[in-house]
C-alpha cells in the first residue's frame, strides 16, 4: 500500500483575487499577465486566458503570480471541483486554489490525476449555504498516496495515455457534430438562392399539441412503472435521451391517450430551457408528453422530421425569425403560437431524404464513437482506481 501524505506537507497553496473593475485602465487595459478565472478550468493544461492584468495590478492588489506546473482547483461556484495545470506563469481569481508541489516529492501530472480521483471526496466536504465551497483548509488536509517519484512518473504516463485516447474520441464526436452542421448549411442554408416555397409549421403538421395541464396530470399520480411520460429532460440536449423516469398507470393513460407521442414526432421545449428540440425515436415505447413540450406530428409528404429538427437548431433564416443570433441559444418567449406561425423554407422531398440519410449515417458513426468512449471511460476509471491503491 502507498503512504498517504496531506497536501499541506508537500505543497504550497494559495488563492488569487480580482483587481477592481472600477480601475480598468490601471489594472486591466494593456495588461500582459494572464489572469485565470475558475470557468477556464477544464481538466487540461492552461496556455492562454480570456483576460490579462497589468504589472500595476500585480503590485497593488492581492493577486500573485503562480508558476508553470502549478495545479489549479476551483473552490466554489458552478465549476467547483474542476482542475487545471498551468502551462504558463499566471495569476488567478479568488475562486481558485493554486497548489504547487515540491518537485522532490511529487510529480505534477501524477498529482493532477491523484487530485482528480479525489474530487468527489472534496465535494463531499463542501461547506456553506446556497453555494457550498471547498476551503483551502480542506484542500490542505486532503491525503494523497505518494509512491516514489519513479513510480509516480510511470503511473502518470499510463493515465495520460488512457486520457489521450478518451480525448481523441471526444474530438471525433465534436467533428461529427460539425459535419452535420456543414451538411445542413451546404444543402439548405441560403433559401434565397433556391427560391423554395415557405409554409408555416401549422401547415406542415397534422397535429400540434402540448401535454396535459393542471389537474389532468399530477405528480402524485406518477408510478414506478407503466406508460412513460416525456418532459424537458428528454429533449434538452437537442437530441432524444431518456432522462428521469416518469410513468403513469394504464388506466390514467386511457384518459390522456390524445397526448400520445409517435415515432418521428418533433418535440420542442416551451418551458424552462425553451427551444431545445428532439425527434422521437422509432423504438419509443408507449408514451405521452407533458405540458412543457410542444409535440409536432408532421405531414411527411411535405416535411421530414430530421429536416425540421435541423431547421430549429441550425437554419440561419429560421433562427433569425426566432430572434436567435447564436446557435444553441435559449429562445425567449417561445410558445405554441410562435411555433405554429413560424415560416419554414421547404426544399423538395428528395433533397430532404438525402439529408436525412446522411444524418443517419453520421449518427451511426457517433453511436459507435460513443460506445468506444464509454469503454475507454470504464478503462480509465479502472486504471485510476488501481493506480492509487498501489495495484497498477
């Protein structure tokens, strides 16, 4: 078994600060010293920052220059528990704890992986009210297994290699997402160029509805098994996913059968995170949707589900009409009437079918890559578990 040593015994720690925004000209403008915010910690090496501060800020405020190789840990906020490694000398804000290991005792990459494996332990010790935080005292008291340096190098190299394979899979998935966008914009992105007719969503649909309201469906009526109830969490990732399971009994479904969804229906969130969109898969079991979703059953002799789904996510013309400038943004004020009246350019069906076939091919590739990534994630977790128990 490895010897566990508290971070305070072989590392220096500290936090940063935020120079006054009221003195932008003195502390920020023209600055050349990188200033890291907790939102920039992404489990990777940091070689650039969004903002820089001046030498004057370094001299007159409580920020400190942190050396290359220091580990950075977010102590509170939305990114609490996230890690990074400094690849450049930099300063940080007050939400970050920097950890500088003694090179005679600990290797940086090894310590990074060791800390990463203990994040859940750190989060369990958070203190505070609405936004619990990790204190420096908690970080300093954290025990880390420390084998000899040569063994640390070996373990870090194995985990780095496994992590590199995971990163390649994630990169491939991101590229495939970009491919779908490129295909759509190349085929449909400029309706003026094609002169295609436009139709409202209402004219393209055989049925548009939300789910049951008010006393029609109460949370107290949900059961452990039965007919599935779809909500925002099933569409919020802009693809259909199974979220928190919700079910109603068969007798309740008979009362609400008119809200049943069908394969190929397009779901759009109209409450919470508005504007997220998904297509109901072919293998959907019997299910209904809640009032938080607009469910569109299309007339597929006019418009295919894959095309309409992509329009809501990617079409610059459609997004402009919805008041959206950035893809993936929340659509404020989206409701049933807005959706029904939204005008959609309608390309010929053979072109829509060609696009749907290409999307299907891309989705199959993505499914293969996700399965491979899941296996690599499991492998990494196993290696990590064994590494810090002295079993690797």
